[in-house]
C-alpha cells in the first residue's frame, strides 16, 4: 500500500484528505470517557435520584449523581433527568 501511495498522486491526495478530516485530538482519555459514558448512571438510577428515593437507600450513589449532574454537568444524564421531569409533570410514570 505504501509503495502504491508513493507512486499514485491521486491516492496520496485521497489519503491527505482522509487524514485532514480525521480529528486526532478527539481521542483523548477524557473524550473517550465522555463518549462511552463510563461514569453515567442508568436511567432508572437517575429517575430514583430525581424522586429522592436513591438518597434514602444508597446515599453515596446519590452523592455521585448529584456531582455527576451538577458539577460534571453530563449532557446525557441531564437530558434523561429533564425528560423524566417533563414526563412526571404531564402525569406520566417511569
């Protein structure tokens, strides 16, 4: 492949295009951590936290969720919490 790329200017151009479109900086530990949601609680844990039930049974997990939602400000979990609040306001249950 390397020899072919050295000989073929069109192929070299395609390789440069692919390389320029690929964001190498998007593969940090932090970005992989966020993208794979490694510390995100389950949807049910978020709902239990919102209801206040988690703090009674598992206070340390509730502390983590509070930190996760309020300090880390995880967009995925904030979205889940907002969806639950909206559903609860309309009388739905989860």
